[in-house]
C-alpha cells in the first residue's frame, strides 16, 4: 500500500465516521446542541495543514520501513494477518489511553489538551477540537509504538479508521437505549461515558480516558459509570464561548483546573 492509497482510504474513513456520528445526533439527540462547528472546523483546517506538512502518511511509511527491516514484535513473530491487525488495534489503543491520561496529569501537556475540553458544547465537532501542538507532540510516541509493535500497514490503517469512528461517536450529542448502552459500555467507550469525562467541574474529568475500548479504564481504575439519562455540563470554567483566536492562544494563558 502506497502513502497515497493510505491517505485516500483514511480520508474516506474520516468522512464515513463523521457522517455516521452526525446522522445519529439527528436521529437520537441527547441535548439538541448546535455545537461549536466554526471554531472546531477552523482548528481542524489548521491541523490538516500542519500535520499534512509535517507528517502526511508517516505512519504508513514507518510501518512499511519496520516490515522491510524486520523490526518490531509482529515482524519477528510468525502470526496470521488477522492476529496482527487485532493485536495492533488493541496495543495502539492502549498507547492512546496512556497518552490521553498523561495529557491530564502533566501540566505542560494539559495546557494544550485543555483546548479540547474548552468546548462548551459536547457534539461530534468536539472530536475535531485539538490544538496542533498537542497532535504534533503525540507523533513521536505514536510512531514509536508502531515501530516497536511492528504493526503492519493494513493494521495501522484499520486502527486509524476505528479510532476515528470511536472519536466522533463518543463525542456525539447522542442518546442510546439504556440496555444497549450498558452492553456497549462493557467493551467500548460510549458517548455517555465520554460526556462524563468532559464535565465542566469536579474530578470526573480524570475518568474514562479510553477512546475505543473501556477495558483500559476498568483495568487502571479510571472507569466511571454514566448513562444518557444523566445531564452533564461540559466545558471549562470561564470559557463559555471562546473564539478561535482565544482557543488557539489558550495554552499561553493561565492554567484552567
């Protein structure tokens, strides 16, 4: 698979994931929020340019180099392609959990990550709201994980598509039927679980760090129950409707607890 093919397939996955999340918001809304689409869309465009310039399809390049150089666990262990894909998705999601938790624990990282939490509305567009510096800082860790694991190119693509779907769905202003929500919460992070993570005040912000699987929060003691019946005020104190310039400059301002 070439870098161009990788980017096209990843782009198609992005469009499909965003469309699915927006559709579910309309079909089964939680609070009927309009969302901060202008600010979040502007941040996404900045990130598209910055990451496209710095990295592009670097995950594909790194995975292919590791395979050709026989570097990494899965490149030196005889396993089937399906096992390699499953192992890669699980391991890379664990790395994502660790990085997300570090963003809440380490003050310099929180300066950038608070941009994501500054959205006063909790909708699908919140999944686009990341400071470019946060995404750039995550690159060395994520690429190192691909190399150490020896994740195949196809496995990296599958993970990125699954990660994108989970990211948009869990940020969605979506209500789920209680039984289905409880069942899904045993395996995956649901919108209600992640909504609790985006609480405006209180220690609940340091719970439910997972993106795809909820198992990491359960194992490391950061899991906190929540359901669609619960109303939660999201955002950061003092940032009820921050503009795009203010959001971009937020890491340079005072720390928000």
